[in-house]
């Protein structure tokens, strides 16, 4: 007989009816449908964001409450649309669109003014804009449209122009920028937009977005599930395995490791390792006929996604997008001939539950029970499971955490040798190592007591304290995230009962 219990005193049950992006809640503002297709979105800070779009009427939308409500500080009856927007800081921004439209704001999007375009407006459709700072910017578009500025107001045409249909641009250093477009085209400038050279295309799939987020490291996405990555400023690109074959349209990175792409299908995908690998995210909140032309995240929790069905535009916002199912401990204890498993989560999202699995000796893993998860929550939750089928030869246990969309992942394994609990004080090597940006630190303690895990840099400063609390005897694991740290060697120190152990770990970005 197997028995379950959950610590009732800390249960907070959150049932999310609309969940997506690994089951976070997506909401539409009260007005819901905006009537016009939305094309570009950017967060200015945690509460303020700007959306541009329009099909027959150009419009700028603004929120000051993270997407709950929106105003329209700019609209026009002219027959054109706005296609892209970027800001150099929280107040200074630019939007570009059809018939050579160049708009500028200096007050966080409350008012907008036109800037002069050096190209005949009737023949110019601008689809992308990017600024490196308040002065240096580039806009690109159809039929080889490229214009640049070095003072934020006067726009110029390039001396050399490849004449390629371009969809997006990223100005990633004081002089360097990459633009991408139809047929897999990639072009580069190293003098602020004055001259451009073509980079060999990786494949013939059109590219619709490009973003640099860590020096010379960047991502480009496009048709047929194309994801490209560069680490040398765009001089060469490698094709990255994509989780779907639908077209991707937009990219957002909120730090050097974590990003989201959006596109047709509808599709959302995320990366936690700087674009090396991508995984699908659930899109149950969106209609099957909707594609997602824009996405922006200000941090791991707060994001906006634009949706469209080619006739109407939608703006979805979320405030809980970044919560993983964070397993902070998993222990196995023998008591009165039974094995008691206990585990704890610091946060959960989209968590359907845990399948408990056991392996006796070298045989295959088998399922011995299931514990229901708590959906989405950002507070501590404790679980336990009792197995009275003790093996005389010892056994191993693991948890299979299952999302509501069917995705799953396994915990680390805990071993019970001859029915006994751990008797060692041990700090095991982290995995992975080297790592970027996260790694798991595993340890065991022989009895209950206060446990502290500290991480130090190479000059002895404490950079993180992942654990400082009472813990039971057993095997434990804790996560360490080095997103905000530089590459290098760090020291993990495990302290318990007046004793300490240390281990070197390597962060390699």
C-alpha cells in the first residue's frame, strides 16, 4: 500500500483556465479585440509598453499597467500601417511603417512627430528599425530600403546598398548592424549604415527577425522553422534545431540566456541557454487561426504577445510566465520498514503532477504512484509519498514532473542502500559542469539540521546563498543560476553541524 500526503498548511491551489508559454496565464485587456493587426511591441519598463500596428489606420497603443489596459496616443486616417518600434531608453523611441513613415517620441510614446525621409515615401515600405543609442539608428524595408542616422533626426541613404528586400535590423554595436530579409538574405554594416555587404545565406528561407543580446552573439528566425545563431557578429551563422516547422516572426531576450520567439501555428518557443536549444511552449490560450507577429518580455515573468488572424489584432499579457517547477529538495528515508520520499518545490507553473518511479537494482524504472501538482504557484509546496515495498538489495527513486501540456522532465535520483537512509555528509559535483547559466548542486546530510549552501567568487565574495534553512536527513539538490555573473571559477561551500565541504564549479558563457 502506498500513501500520499501534502503539507496542508501551505497549500495554495491556483487553477489556471487559460495557460500558455509553459502554462502561464495570458489575458486580454477589457477591450479584447483591437480591430487592426498589431505588428511590433516593446517594453519600456515593468509597467510601460508600446505596441504599433494598424492595417488601414496606423496606431500606437500604450499601457502603463503591464498590459491590463491600453490607450491610443497616436492614430491617423491615412492608409498605411506601422510595422516596427524601438526605444533607446524609457522615453526616446522610433516607429516606422509604410510609405516611408518615420515617427519619433521623446516622452515615452505620449506624443509622436514625423521625421523627414530622404527616400520618396510612396516607394518605401519600412519593416524594421533599431538604434544602438540615442543618435545611431537604422531602418530597413522593401526593395532595398535602407536609411541611417547618426544624430537621431537626420536620415541618410547608404553609399552602397545590396538592394535586397529586408524585414528586420539589429544595431548591436556603435558601428555594426545586421539586417535580414527575403530568400535568407543577411547583410552587414561596419560603419553605422553607410556601406553594406552581403553575408552568405545559410538556406533559402526568408528571415523575419534578428536580435543580438550578448556582444557578438545573435539569433535570426524566419520561414519553415528557421533559427540561426551567430557568435562572431554575424559573419557566420549556424542553423539551430527548431521545435516546429512553422514560420517564426519575432524575438525577445530579457537577458543573455533567456529568450522567446513567436510565430505562426500559433507558436511560442523558449531558450534558457542563449539560443543553443529551443523548446515549444503551450499555446492553448490562442485560437488555432491566430499567428503571433510580436513578442516582448521585460523579465522572466512579465511579457506581451501580439496575435492576429489577418483581420483583427489582439494583445495578450502575462505576469507569471517565467516560473518553472523548481524542485528544491528530494529525499528518501527508511522508517519502520517503509521508505518515505519527501520533496519540495519553490515554485510551479503548468504542473500537472509528479509520477513517482522506482528501480530495483538494474531493472527498468517502474511507476509506483502519482502526486497531483499545484498548477501555477510561487510559494513553497511540500509533498510526500510512502513506499512499503522495500527492497532488501536497495533501490533508487526519481520523480517524473509532468506539465499540463504533456511535457515532462525527471528529477535527480535518490538511492536507498539496504533500506537505510544516507549516513554521509557529502557535497557532490554539480551538473552540468561547466554550465551556462544554471546548474544543480547536489548534497546529502546524515541527520536533520540547519544547512547552508553559499557560492563565492574567486576573491571570496558571496554571490549567492541558494540554501539556508532546516533540512531533513537525506539527499538534496538546489539550483544555482549564474545569469548575472561573469564566466569563471566559483566555489560552493556546504555547511552543516559545524562542518564544511567545498567544491569548484565553472561558469562558461
